[in-house]
C-alpha cells in the first residue's frame, strides 16, 4: 500500500544557536508566523485523486455529443463531455456484457482471459489470476465502493462495499416476470400473455409489445425483448435507487480517496422506463435508424448468420411484422434519457460534495446495440453499431490545467481495454505486470497525437473486427471478410473486401488484425477450463505461481544420443542409496523396480553424487500402480518431521510423472518436494499438448530435464512441458521417487545424464 502524506511545515535548525533577548523574540515571532502560514495536518487532503467510474449498459452512440441519432436527448452526458475529453472512436473489447466488462476490470483481452461470451463463466472463475482494477485501487489505499451492474456476474467480492440493486426487470421484482406453466404455451405464440401486478396493485400483462419470444419460447423466464413506460414511483426503478445510494456515499466523510463505481442497467432490455420519458413521442415520432433492405447481400453466409440470428435480442422480422420498430426505437431513446437524468443527479451531487475538486470522472458503456441496422437487434456483432461506445474522461478541477481544454474530442482508435492502464497512471496505482491496453494519458493532454493504428474487438473466439480512423475490417472464423470505408460509408453498407481497388487497404487491415492476435496469443497464459478445479485445491500453497508470470517453451527435446552416461549400470544399485521411507528398490536387468509399501512415507532412490548442476537428464518410467512418482533434481536432504521424524527427508524440485488416471495430467510440471508444494503446475491452456503426451498406466513414458544456470526445462515423451527459472537450487543429487500410497510398482529404465559446461 502506498502511504498518503499530509503536508507539514517545519523550521529546521541544523546546529545550536544562541540568541539575545531581542533576537530571541524576533525568532519566536517568526516561528509563530511560519506555523500560522502552514495548514493544519488534519485538514490535508489525500494525495491521490478520487475516481467516479460510471458504467451504462448497452448504450450505443445514440447520445447527443456523438450525434448517433437525431432525436436523442442526453443533456447531462453532453455536459459531462463538455467538461473533459470525448473519445469519438472508442470501441469495446467484445460486444457482450460479460467479456467486455471482464476485460475492463482485468485489463486483459478475451484472447487472454478465455472469457469470450456471456456463456463463458465469470472472470473470477475462468481467469482467477486476474488482478482486478478495484483490487489495485484498494491496495493503493483507496476506499472501493460500487452499486449496480459493473461486472456481468460475481462482482460483489471485488469491492470493499457493494450495494446490490434489482435493476434488470424494474419496476417489477425479478421473480414476478416468470411465466406460470399454464401461461408458458402462449410465450412463443402470436398472443403471449403473462399476468402480474405493479407496486400500485394494478394488473399488468407482459409482454407490453405483445410479440412472441424468438429466443426462449419454452423457458418460463420472462422475455426481456420488450418495451414500454410505467407511471410508477421513482423508488420502483433500480437505476434510480443506484443513484440514491451513490449520492449517499458522496455525502459521507472519507479520509481515504474513493474509487466509486456506479453501474446503470438501462438501456439494456427490457426497455422499461418511467412513462414521462415516453411522453415527447406522442407529438413527434422518432426517426428510424438508417436501413437498406439489401444490406446483407454482399456478406458471406457467416456474416448474414451473425446479422439475423436472435442471440441477444429478437428478430428484426418479428419486430417489423408486429409494427414495433419505431415503438422500440422510441423506448430505447426514452431509456437513454432516463439514465441521462440519473447521471445528471449523480454529477450534481459530485459537484457539491467534498470530492468536487479532486475527482476523475470516467463514463463508459460496455458495448453498443443494434436497433434494426443490418437486420439485427441487440449486440454481439463486429459492426460499428455494436462495437462503438461513448467514452468520456473528465479531469479533477484542481488539475484540469494540465490536460487538454474542456470539451476536447479525440478521434484516435481507442478501446475500453485502455481504461485500466489509464487509471494506473492517473492515480499512481501498482498495476499488474502485463496489461493489454495503453494509457490514454498522452491523448488526454494532446488528443491529436499519434496513438495506436487500430483497436481490436473479438466476438466469440474466432471472429474479430479491427477499426482504425478510416477502415473497419472483419474476419470470421471461416475466413470470410468484410471491409468498410467509414469515411464514405458510415453505415457500413458496402462491403469492399472483394474490391481490387481496395486490396491494399484490406491487406493492411488484415495485417493489423494478425498483429493484434499474435500479441495477445503471446500473452495468453490462461488456465485451461479443464484445470480450473485445481485452482481451489492448491490455492493456499505458497509457491503457486501467478499464471501470467509463468514461462513456457516450445523448444525441441535435446538429442539423447551423444555424450550421455548411464546412471544405472544394469546390474545392481551401486552409486545409489534409498532415503526417506521403507519403500523398496531393486535392480532387475535393465530396469530399476520400485515397490510401494503401504503406510511408508515417500521414498527416494538417490544418487551418491550430490553435485549435479548443469545437465540433461532423461529416464523412462512405467507405472504398474495408479499413482504418481517423479524425478528429484538438484535435490538435498534435511531432518524429517512428522511421519518422517528420525529420518532424512529429501527436499527440492521434482519433475512430476503421474499415472494417467489422475485426471490432472501435470506430468512434466515441477513440485517443491518438502519445499512449499507446486512451483510449476501444468494448468495453462498452452500446456495441453504436454498434458496429452503422457501414456496410460502400464506403458513406458520418457521424462527429460535440462538444467542450465537458472533455467529449468522439461519434456514428456518429447513434448515441451515446463520452463522455470530459479536462483535457489543450483546443484544437488537425482532421486527416483516412490510416492506414499497403496501397494504397487513403478519401473525405471534408460536413466542417463549428460553434464553441461556452465
């Protein structure tokens, strides 16, 4: 934690000084004046600025300052943009709530975390090594508090204080919107009908739009692809309650700087809002978004599929059939204005709070939203309407002079992935060693400066979209492509991917996409889904590494033919000695047979020599028992404890070799035997080949270990496994382990070593 320093004033006398009576009085008066000129330390403000972090769900560029729709009314978002920097070319890392928010709060792209979609699971589970943004603030001495939707799921534990608000289905309780079994047959019909009551006791029939469910007609869950206004008390609305809670926080006295996060749910579906926000459309209807009926004709089959599938909302054809297009547009705009009102209440409170002069304000949306453009409703596409988001950053009043003028705009391609490193720099945080974004601080000072060439958006694992100042390029998992010139074609109606005239532009954007993917793949030290269960099992072991810090390699296994010496003579165990328990070893032709004695501690057959330092070691092992074993290297001994009291205990690094049925598949990993547990677990996605290389029980497997200086590398049956650096273990003996367990055998053969020059 970084300390916060209050300001004190001192008159320092470096040596004794003798004063006469008059001079003494003058000096004393000077000291009093100097003291009076210094502010009391108790009144000092925290060194670090506060941060108000405002998230708006599913808000596209239909805000006044971005000119996304002619009929939008967002005076408060617009005035916020007028106070700071508006990024006009900002894009999400992924156009869905879960992966976008996971990237914002972890600072890592979906390619790294493995959180690709809303169905991927929470980042806390899928990428447990993430160092979350609230944690970085907390460790820097901030008070972290949040209300509303920030993470997609499981966000509460990331903050010191978190207020849960029921936002999605407000003004109704979530449990009230479920269909009964009697009602369920109507859900997918032309006359869907679910009855409930509002808080005033009035009967309400859902869906308000009377449209059948395109997505889940057989599910009792409420259909959120709905819209309408309700004349109900403000306290019935979750976003209003979220603002109330945040305002209360702003009035509380705090000695720590605050990281206060406020997450608004609207305009996420259902598009419900207070009735008064719909009233203006009674006299003047809203314009429909730009649309072409042949818009999908120049797309691949894959591109058309992404456009027309009802994944995050309903079908455009259903909306049009039921004459709901304009009604839905007006409902979206009503929800936007409603949330804008809440943002205005929040900003007014900040400006009259103790945080008024020393607070960064950041407003963002997790992704955009289609309202019929390209025959699509919802998010989850690679087009502008889905990836472009509002992003506004406002500096504290007391330090605004150090940044670009209020009301500045920046058209550089930036991403929500850039927020984490930006806040690290602005607030003096200790961020993770690796963040995928870039700090926006240079642009906050000089918005016309060069930044990155383009920004990447991933929509599912193998589909990507890249946007620069002019071009958008999309590449789907089947290799089909789209290219749009957004300067001449802002609606992305004309796919230029097959145009010879634009071949150079397409190739340049394709190259940028490949560069993005290569960069994030290089950093993709994520735990494989099949390995997540082991995180909880071993998380308390002191040596367990942060996956992002683990080294990996793809080096070929060393040649095992030249310069090697056998460590086993094929006749007896001369040069070896057992240490530890009572398990047995015997020479049997070209094989050393180790036999487990039930009840015995693990036992090691160790080389007499204990000065092996730099080497290539190899051996073949065969399990005739379901269990694990391993090869100690650069090992040593110490007095035993517990079950091993009175005996020597082998300790140091061990290359794991385990039976196939363990279902952990960590052969080739490195374990700190009697030295802290797992040092290098084989749990990363990129370890998959090594995990699959181990043959089943009863078959021979080869383990190879290379130790050179501080670098250790291992291979299993020729597949690269671990790479680990150590300054703790520089030399020692080899040991063949028989692990404590049930009766059975492990066989060892072709035990060889080649010593290397330092």
